[in-house]
C-alpha cells in the first residue's frame, strides 16, 4: 500500500495493510469504488460513535471505497414529519446510493440509542420499485462507556437481517470509549483499533464479492409470483 494513502492513518502498519482485491475474490474489477454509508448514534459534541464512524471512513477510503457520513442532527422522530422532510430525504437518498453501510451506536441503558434506531426506522424496505437496503452489506459497531458489551451490535444485527442486508460476521465493540480516543477524536492504537480495521476490511471484501450479483441473490420466488399475478391482472383489464 503506498505510504501516501496511509498518511492519515498513523496507527496502521503499512506492511500488514492490504486493500481487498476483486480478482482474489473471483469477482470482476470494480467499475467504481464501493459506496459505503456510515451512520452513528449520538448527537453529543464529543460523540465517540461519530469518532469511530469517522475513523472507519478513513480506513474505508484507504481500502479504496467512497464514503458518506450522515449527520442525524435535525432528523425528526419517525412519523413526526412527512417523508419529504429534507433530512429524511437526505437519509433515504444516501441509503439508496450506498452498496454497503456501517452502523455505529453507543450503548445506552443496555441498548442502541433512539437516535440510531430512528435513522433505521426512517429507511423503509421499499420505496416504490427501489429497495434502499436489500442485498447491501452491513457492518455493526458500538462504543460503551463502561465494560465491553455486545447488546447494541446484537440488536443492530437483528435490524440488519430485518432490512434484508448482508450483515458481515465480524463486529466491533469498544469498551470505555473515553479512554480510546485522543483530544482530536482520533482513535488510539490498541486491539480495539485493530478490530475496527478488521471489520472495515471484511466489509470491503463482502461488498466487492456481493454487489455484482446482489439483484440475483435477492431475487425471490414469492416476489416473482406476485409480479406475474399483477401482470396477468393488467393484461386481463386491458382486454376488457
């Protein structure tokens, strides 16, 4: 990996850092960089979930991805505003744009935050013919103020499956997050940081592997049957 690409990643060992290669995965070289959306679950000025999402975005860029981070500030509660609200539209357009996503939430009262859940709730399974999440890859991460826990990532895994996303096996859970970031919000070197690198690398590999055949992988008998029935009904009506 060229040193220039790692200039903003001082914790990375350049000898061990490898960008995932499409040919190694048996897939075609990418027509464009994988598009990854990152969501975080806190509005605090010093938000560790935002810091971790930003760190993941830096790594993703070094791995060759294009990234967008959604700022949830100003997003209304689900059903408390029309769907044409600017923040709702921004979130839905970013979800449709993405080929993979990273969800990073603090753990609050033993669960993901309401801010994290509200973002996911605003993204429906389908918008007309568009499915904003189906077949897209997902990595889940959490930060905790105390000892290590997996409550938030486990909940987000359930949501990822419900949203019909390809949720990768690896995950990150950072304990005592206030000790793991410096004053500038950069993650310090540690096994926690190395795990974030692992998760991001795995997300890139799964995205490269599945984004091409995603439509085929999510093609379902029940949906084909429903489409055929609708077509037959339209043909019948047009013949009257």
